[in-house]
């Protein structure tokens, strides 16, 4: 059975706290396992979450600030140590190739040839496709080069049992109709897929870390079933957010509302805030966004919302 869920490994910003590790987010998407922004402590958090190095099929770095990337050397070395047999693509800003090389070979170890760099760059969309999904990277607006990511499955069809029966399509013909788009039924009549099915929009996941409000963040989030987005500050620190190129919870909610997001996951919380202030993040995001809001906590497992019926 396919599983689509976000496993939260860390939710702090620049400084980890007792209850919030540095960043780390693992998206399980059917046969894919995407690790986003592995900060310090990612290996340990993965163990606590029951994840193995073999679960990782792709690593996506939004930028090279340490809280988003200092877990990369240990993660790569764990992939090598555990002899992961499949290719692991690693996406990161091409402009900062120097930092990728430093982290890739930060210390001596018995290396592996499964790591495949896939840098992203430019102002337009960078497509990093798999055979059953599309991964898009777009630039964000931060103090250093930063990109966000959007994962989307292709649109498909939902079969209608009543229409299949009415058109005389049964048994193995149903599978052929899905694969080939048309079949000939037992009466010799040609039946098209559109006659027996309804269009089904593919699911979308968006990941937006360190950024101020910008068009790139909005485009990545547009129509997403789940948006994971930084919300470093509360309204009381909006001036700091502007100064450092970050978002407040309210601004994150505004992006989600404008983009038509279904589930909003807030994370990347400044260490200045104590646990008792957690409700303020959801409340301030709620002032802009009336959909489902989750304030992420370390080791949360958040299912990607089921498709609209």
C-alpha cells in the first residue's frame, strides 16, 4: 500500500532547543523518500523516527545556511556506510557549488558512487523529474541564494464503475483502458477512457524555507495539498523577519490563502519562543488562512491529505 506522509525531524531555526532540533523533513511519497534540509542531528532524529538511510532516494537543500545543511555530511556518510544500493540525487543551489563540495567531502570516509548531484539555478523553474512525479525548484528571497521545491504527481483518472458497466468494459479490459486510453468491448465498440472515468488532479506538496514574501513562494505553493513553510517569527518581531529575509506566521498564512493550499504546516521556529507561545503561531496564521493548520513538532508524522473526491 502506498504511503504519503511528512515525517518531521526538526523544527527549530538557527539555534536548536530542548524540544526543537535543527531542520530536517522526510517526505515519504510511495516508493520515493525525499529528505529536505538536513540540519545537525538529522541521523539521530531519523533513528528516533524509525527511518533508515535506505529510505532516502533524494535529498533537497533549499540553501546552505548551517541549520539547513550541516547534517548533510553525516547523512551522505551513513548512505555510504549502509551501502545503499540505489541512486540518491541531491539538489542544491548551483551558485553555491563550493559549499556542496565542502560538505560532500567534509571528512575522510569510504565513499559511495550512488550520490548524484543535481544542482538547480537560474530564475525560472528547474525541473527535476522522476518517471512518476515532477519536482520543480524556484528561487526564493533570502539573504543567500535559496530555492523552494514543489513535488507534483501527474493528473490522472478516477474510474466510474457505473459507466464501465454501461459501456461493457469488464475484467482485464478495465486495466487496458487505463493504460492505453481506449479499448474495444465485447460488442466490437470502441470505448474511450473519458467515457468511463472522471479527471483526477494529481497531488501536490510544496516546501518553502527561508524567504521573505515573494512570487516564487506563491507559485510553489499554488494549489498544494500540503505546504511546509517557515514561520520563524510572530507579528511582534515582523521587523526582524523583514531584516533577515524570513516570514512571520501571519505572512505564511497569507501565502497559503493566496495559493489555495489545503494543509499548512508551520515550522522553522525561532529559539526565542517558549512552548506556551505555540498557540500564537496558529492563531496568527489563522487570521489569514482558514484551512487546516499544523504547527509542526519534532517527530510528528503528518499525512498528506487524501485527494478531493
